[in-house]
């Protein structure tokens, strides 16, 4: 049996961004901060089920640079980022795609957060620049698609998103 439920959802995000930058004797600093207030509400109208999430978060960034002789430069930076769930990933009921597959959203999904550290060296090379870059990135609360058999009906595959992953990447 295919099912359908009317639902209502809102998401609001309010933020401001402050940035400061200065340079002194070849050393440069650029710092930023974005405080953010978020609110998410989901209501399945033909049931009593509702989900609500409210949060305050901070997203800092920092960039450093140092000028070396002969127009060479060293750089380093850090930033924190967010990736929010897509609305379709939050729909809290089953949607049948065929008789053996159903998708369900997850209204309890959390946002994924990334932290990125980067460092570099730049050397003028004729009319271009030669650069060497390195980075380290981490991601937490990654949203992964999960597929499992339904315990009540072993012929049914349930597909749903969940916060189960973490990643580390360097280069």
C-alpha cells in the first residue's frame, strides 16, 4: 500500500558576518566570524508528530600571510563550514518507489560540519605564479544513504539518510 501524508516544514537561518583584516611589516591577518541562529520545524498534519530544532552556532575563519623577499609569500588559513540536510531528506514518512523499495526521510538529521586547514607557498615565475599548497579537512556528521531490509517484511528494502560518517582528507 502506498502512503501519503500532508506535511508542513519551515527552516530559517539568521546570521551576521564580521571581518577584520590588517597588514604590518609583511605579515597579514584576516579574521572573520559568523554567528548563526537556526530554527527548523516539521509537522505531519494528519498525525500528532512534530520535530523542532533550534541552535546557535559559530563559524570562524582565519587567514594569515607573510611576504618573503623577491615577492614570495607564505599563506595559512582555517575555516569552519556547514552543510544542511536537503528538505527531501527530512520528510518523516515512507514513500514507495516500487513494491520492494521505500524511501523514508529522517527529520532528526543533523547538519554536517567541515573544518579546513590550508597552507601554501607562492613564488612568482615570469608572468605566472608557482604555488605549493597543502590542506587537511575533516567532516563530521556526514549524511550517508543507508539501505536495509525491513524487519517486518524481508522483501522490502528501506532507504533513508542518517548521520553515520566522518571524513578526513589531506593533500
